[in-house]
C-alpha cells in the first residue's frame, strides 16, 4: 500500500503546486501479482514474460491491490492531507496452457505492461480458469471495496450527485478525471486519480435538466481547452530540445533559473517560464537545489543517449511544424503545401526538402534512427521468423531494424536497400557487435532498380509515405521477386477499423497526408493491398507504441 500512498501524495502535491489550490481527493492504487511469496512485476521483455506465465501456468496465485485515498484541504497556502488506506486480495487460477498458446499471447504484445505478464480484462482472460474474489481487483482497481470505503468517509451519494447517461445502466461520475498523461498513471494495475469538488459531481448540484441533456451546467469545455493548448506545450518541448536544455541539465543539473539562462544564453524571464512549464508536464523536477531532468527526459530527450528522441523532436520543429502551419490550405486544396513553404513545387520531398543539404539529410537520418530504435526489439520478435534465412529491408536507412533483426535471429542475413545518398552515410552510424557481420548495404531505387533476392522483404515506415497507386506498384515489384513461402513484414502504425480510436495513428495519418498526400492504414486495408499481390495469412500485432507490425506470406 505504500506505493499507492506515495503515488497519491505526489499527485496531490503536484496539483496543489500547479493549480495553486488543493484537489478535494486523490486516489492512488498499486497492484501486484504474488506466486508462492514471490512478487511478479511487469516483464522486461518477451523472455521474461514467458518465464512469468510459465510459472503461473496451471497454478493459483494472488492479486493484491493497495488503495490510498487522500483527502486534501488548503489553509494559508499550505496543503493538508488525510490518508485512508485499504487493500483487496483476489485468488486467480490459471488453466494448464500449451507453450504455443503462451507464445501466441506473448506475441500479441499485451503482457509487456502488465504486472504478472497478463491482463484479465482483455486477451489474458483466456488464460484464467477461475477467480475467487473481486474481478476488478485483478484488472487493477477494487471498485466494490473502494465504493464501500467512500461511503464510510463521505456517506452514500445522493441521487442528484449522480449523472446518468441515457441508454446505460451505470452512473457516470464526473467527479474523477483519469491521470492518463502522467507516467505510471491510468487505471490498469497501478495509478492515481484526482478530483475537485468531491464527492459531488463537479459541484453541479443545481442542474435541473430533467432529461439530463448536456448543458453548460453539466459539461465542462476542459477537453476543448486542452486541445487548444496542445500546440503551446508542443512548441515548449520543441524549443527546449532545440536549445539542448535537457543536455545541460543532465550534465550540470540541478541548476537555478539564472544558471540555466547563463549557460544557454537566454533571458532569465523566458528561462523561468520554460522551466516551470516543463515541471508541470513532468519533464523536469524542481527542488530547492534547482531544476533537473525527470527519468523520462533523461531516457529520451537528451541528444546523445541510447534511445534519444531529440532528433525526432527537432525534425518536427524544422519540417513538420511549417507544413502543419499551412494545414488549412492542405485540407482545402488536397495538395502538399511546398510552394507556400519553400516557394517552389516539390516533386521529390526527400531529395528537395529532407536531403536538400548535408545537415538536413543527417538530421532526418538521425530522426528516423531515434524513432525506429524505440520499437525495433518488439518488431524483431513479434513473429516467428525462423523459416527465413535472408531478408531485404527496403528503405532501411542506416540499418537500425536490420541490426536488431540480426541480433534476435543469428541465422538471418539482412540486406539494407536504400538511396545512394543514404547508403553513403552508413559508415558514420555503424554499431559494434557480432550482428554487424549479418548486415550488408546496397544502394538503389526500389521503384526502378532490381530488388535484392530475399526470403523476407521488410517495409518499415515506407508504405505510409505513398498513396495506394504507388503502394500497389511497390508491392507488385516485391511480389515478383518473392518466392512462394517467402514473406513481407510491414512496420507501420495501424488505424482502428472504424478510425475512431488510436489518436496517435489518426494524427500521424494526417501528417502523412500533409507531407506526402499519403496515409496510415487499417489492418484490413493492408490485407487488401497484400492479397492483391499474392500475399496471404496476413497477421497483425499492435504494440500500442510508435509502430505496429504486419506479416504476410507469399502463396
């Protein structure tokens, strides 16, 4: 329960600091899976997930969730907090499962962010034979016991404090907002929530709408305001990366406002605003000693760390931001806005924009390297590729995915095939390790030159830059080179079939339209594309991260 309490106390303190007023209530929760006295945390990789699920296989284990309810008040600007705690235990019996089923579940990607390596509310439910206790406790939050505890603290809710959604039997309490934008937050196996004006539903006691229709009295415009403000925090991050603020704080932090301003040659006033905004969005820490990077910033935003996204951020500042500034024209006209941005029409956006100068080319290569590196290990292990002995990564740049595939599959030799102007830069990015001997590079144009022979063709972040006619043209060329039993591995973001969810994928699809007059696609759209060119058994894996993966076999 200590972890749940610390989460809630930290959120309460941050909300008080950010809003200059105390939230009424903050709820923290932390869930652990216990087998014979051993705590099973989230798996670090697929091998770890297999180890966990094998230990749970056919056995009974316990799921414990500790919950902390922090009631807050403020007097004289000082935050006062009263903590109530409880825990819930549920016993879970796993079925006796085959190794094949366990690996199918692991390859779905679902176990990787779940304590114990499974989520009972989704695909992981097929692993469970029986439970004894609260189902929602296994999901990550013991709702029944929580409601009882709230009743003890506040008394039962009055009918006028509940807002019912027409057509549903469950009341929607607008008292609580999920802390979805905080690392470690959310409601699945650990997180924290906060609410204002608790326990009444947003203080809307005087709403008299008998049919409970949305009105300004019962519906806040907060979601719209967040969208409006989105570009501001984006620009803050772009600016911080551009001036290498995270590098400075990594090397010399914690630093005061004056120290940051002096080291970066910026104004103290501007520095103070920039630093405080980054603290509010959990990218910096602020203590009496000064400002320092959070773990998130240290992992991804310093320019030279292993999994840096710095170059990817700078690419958004230098290339994508100007194109999105002309989004209205792109939507109205349906054409890439290169004339308004560059003063000329661009036929080849790579050659005429992304590779226009040596520095721009290297920036783009570094950005794609940073982007691919994050998900390369998951992509390389998403499917059983043991039947393939050779692969060709078309448009594979400097070989980040190719090297990871070689590392994960020692019997696989990979050829990276890309433009001559990209291949000439490979020498500056080559890694160390035995897998380098499995990877070779060849220059060429995959639309016009003969493709290298391979059992498996890889298209990572390629098809989304081309409209359907060009995608068909490229897949036709691959189909002609690929022998029966060979395959094609597509690495792209997958849209939901109804395109209503997966906000990141939908937004990225718009980005492809703005830059290339292209798009992201659904799994069914990829099935249609691939089947047209003789590829069958089309399977997809969603990682819930920066990319997903699709594998198809040549009939």
